């Protein structure tokens, strides 16, 4: 049965966001499968590597108004014409440049306010979203992450439709809040979780973690692994690169393990056993990330390795695939509990073996595909050992790369994910009381 699905997704300004890319690809796949799917953007414009499925829609909860409403009650009563002016796409595009300068430490009050929904300082923004949803008349509304759970109560009350919410790494953000805000935000998120009909986690690891921390009953939690658009990744006949290269493709930050990989690469070069190996680093790089990149370049320089390292920030989708296909082995050794790790599947889809930490969702991905090896978490020496093993054994690397490619195609395509989400949405709609 075709469904009318509204997917609500926060924009990250000029930064690439894995959740945004995934939501965008999912909405496109749902449309191809015959559903009337729409992606409604929040806060700031979306930066994507495929056609924007939210094109032509207003940005709800415009970032400028959201910020000002948090600062003063006066701004919550702005006349309509001024409120609308501050929500204009041109102004939000300008504001997007500063999006990467915020952090969890700065956003305690804002997080609590958004989780309070209709009781928060952004209640006016929620009223505008509800008015648009009432005109759209969706069968179901999907929220991109649990930080939006505060929207659920009023959506259900005024539209009478079920609400599904994805889980996408919220623990790292909430745990990064200052102490007093941290506990309050977790408690409020658990309270507002009761308004959501179903949560969908991308891995068993994250389902267990968030089920426990949000106090979710088992019947309100499902696991649907993330998917990617496999077009352009090739079918397994690519000629292997003649140059040995260790690669990374994710946000260029410490949390994703970039500094751990740099330290492992320095060790590889000092050992000398792997020969003339290069380091290639790609991915999203915002203003705060550039500070980290500059520090790591200096670390490479003082260890006489900078000449063997290349950086590729904010590339297109086609450039990303070409980048991945140029590698010998891939690693993004995230230091925190990664809920999934879409970048691992992208590397596997390109036929590249991966070396990932033995924690969070990574063991699940490697067990499901046979596309890589595991090492100790936050340990440059252990990572260097894993990388060296694959660099010195090209036949094993090719076998693991082939396994990963086949596994990505069998389990992690966006069409497969979208079909499973549509089935869950259909079940919720059938069980929802008629209003």
C-alpha cells in the first residue's frame, strides 16, 4: 500500500552530515518504490552529495529564529513579517557558515528547550510545522533522531498519525552536555520517548544501548541497518591501484579517530616493513575541523611523513567513490560508541578492506560481511598492526575487499533499507486508531 511519509531532518549547514545523506537517500528510494515521501528540513540548509529531496520546501525551525527565541522572550513575539524574514533561505544560508562552530557544551539550554516541544521556547516554530503538516495530511511522520522527540506529542495530538523516530548517535551528543544539562536532557528524552510509536536503531549494539538509556519497552524498538545508494560503486571488476594507500573518509575530527589513524600511519612509516605507503584523508571539514587537521599535519611534518599524506575535504559523491577506490585499506577508528558507521559500508561497497576498532557497531558490520579486520580501540599500535597485515598480504586484502563488496550489496543497499522502513511504517499506520 503506498504511504504518504513525511521525514523530518535537521540540516547541518555547510557541513556534510551522515544522517542527512542517509535520510535523503532513503526518501529518494521510498519515492522510487511508489510512496509519496517528502523530506522536511529543519534549522539550516542541507549539504548533500545527491539530489536534494527537500528542494522547494521551507526550512522549518529556522536556525536564526530558534537561536533568538532561546535568548529572549521578546524574540518569541516578533511580528510575522520579521519572523519570516529571519527564516528566509538567503539568511539561513549565510548563517550556515557558523554551524560548525557550535558544540554540545554550548547547547545545553537549547537541547532541553527542543526536547520540551510545545512547552519549549521554540513553540512558535512547532506551530508553524504543525500547520504545514495539517495541509500535507501524511499517513506517518518520521523524525531523524531522538533529539527531535519533543515534536512527537503535538504531532500525534493534532494530526492523529503515528510517529516513528530513528536513533542515530544521540548518546555521544547528550553525554557531551555539561553535567547538570546532561542528566536533565537524558531524563527529558526518556520522558518524551513515550510519545513515539516506534524507534528504529541502525545496529543491535545501538538498539541495546538506547533502549536501556531511554527506558524503551522491547515492542517500541526495531533494528533496521542503514543503507547507501550503491550506484557508481562498480561491480567488482575495478583494477587494483598499484600504489599502497591507507585511507580515511569521514568527518575530519578526533571523535572519528583521525588522530589515531595518523599516529598509526607514523608508526607504519617508522617500521618501514610496508614499503612506500601513502595516507589519504577525505571527508567533511568545517571550521573547527580545520584546526584539528592543521594540528595533525604538523604532527605528520615533524615525523617526516607529511609528504606522504594528502587531504581531500568536502568532495562530491563521484569524487568520494573515486577516492575510496584508490585505497588499499580503509580505517576510520572512531573513539566513541559509533551507532553504525556509514563510511565503513561505503568503503566496502568500493571493494576496499577495512580495519576498525573492536567496539560499538563495527564488529557487527565486519561479522555480517567478512569485509575487514578488527583491532583494539584507541590503540595506534594495534591499528598499525592491522593495517600492516593487509598491506603485506595483498591476496588477503583482495579477498576481504571482495567479501565487503558482496556484503554491502546483499545487506546495505538503500533500497533494502527503504523497503524495511516502509513495512514498519505500514504496520504502524494499520494499527493506529482512526481519528
